[in-house]
C-alpha cells in the first residue's frame, strides 16, 4: 500500500478485501470437478456398451436411449476441467446419431 493512502479508511478496507479474496477464492469460481469427469466417463462407457446392441439390426431404437444418456454425459463432462468424458460421450453420440440416420430413425 502506498504510504500516503495508509490513513484513508476506504483504501484500507479495499486493500483488506483484495487480500482476503486473493487468499480465499470463492467456491462459485472454482471449476475443478474431478468427480464430474469420472461420472461422465462412466456414463459414456455404459452408453457405448448399450450402443453396441443398438448397432444390431432391428435394435436401432436403443440408440434413442443412448443419445439421451450421452446428453447427460456431455453435461457432466462440460462441468469438468478434463475433457476426456466429454470426448467419449460426443463420439458415442455421433455414432449413435449416424446409426439412427442410416436406419431411418431420424428423418
């Protein structure tokens, strides 16, 4: 703090707030959610296994459930700093959508 501002109570108060906020970040600012990435990966793997059954002829309707599950996986993956869960769910969603498109499930 500059020596001529030491007596000003408003400047001292602002300096204390700045020092406090630098040492104690707000919980709403924190974006690291490692469990969200794990949840997203688990959802993506479950949807990928389910999608394998959806690739079989006459079972293409299963891909509608796969797409719905992948939406939740993408949401959880977007809340995490790591993007591996988001990538898995996006890939599964793309293959499931392509299967629905080719099978006539999406017009």
